């Protein structure tokens, strides 16, 4: 895993604003806050903390948490967000805490043990809470088989390439209930589900 950590550390060292899209953060904020009153939120694969910062600027009394494998990303998050951050590979992390909102913003598709990682997400959701689950439509820009493989362009990350229906099958297999389906504005965050 150290190679993966180094991969993401290098990305955030080169570009501290990596993957910051305010229109996406605004979209997420509007969807989440229209459905739930927040007290505690966690971002799995929080990166540089941009989404949590967007939320905190508007909801300062919420408790904010983030998990990321990159120590550089965690350092950047900690600089901009008052919260609790864990510099660890999500697959190796555990907690007894539960959260009103669990954010998966294009993260889980990077884990080879996809259903195991999705089941870990489910365990983090408090009773009455929700998981905002976002996945890319990689097949639209990285055509080929539905497998775990490297993107053919862009960030060149290793990701699951799945259709919308294949994602839904996995979501249901791990015991999530699909509350809503939403279409994101860009193909790299096109597939969105609200899950319980």
C-alpha cells in the first residue's frame, strides 16, 4: 500500500487544489442538506478537505471527520477544516462511531475488494442517517471490460469500471437500501445514490 500512498501524496504535493470543483461541492451540499439535519459527517477519501470545508463554511456547528491514505491530503484537510482526520487506508481502518452522513465521493471504486469496502461504508451510517454514494461512469471515457483496471486517460488511477446497473447490484448485495437515484452533471461523478 505504500506505493498507493506515495501515488496520492505526490498528486497533492504537485497540486494542492487537486479535484476541487465548487459546483460539485455545492451540488452535494444541496442534496444532503435537503434530506437530513446534520450533526456528524465523514468523508471517506476526503483528499484535501474541499467538500468538508464547503460544508463547514455553511454549517460550522457540525462535527467533521475525514479519512485518507495520503498524509499530504490529510495535512491540507487539517489546515482548512476544524475536524478529526485519520491518515490511514480505509480498508485497514475501523471505528465504532456512526455518522448522520457518510460521503463516498468517487472513492470506493479504487478498492479491489469492492463489496467489502461498501459493507464498511454501510456500517458507518447511523440509524436514520444516509450514505451519499457517488461513482464515476468510467466506461464512458475508459471503454473496455467491466473489471478493476487502470483508467486509460486522465489520472490513470486503478478503478472499477462498472455500468449503472452493475453498481446497483453491488449496492443491494451489501445490504444498502436505495432511497434515491440522482444523475451528476459530469461523467466522472455521474452515478449518485442516496442510501440507507
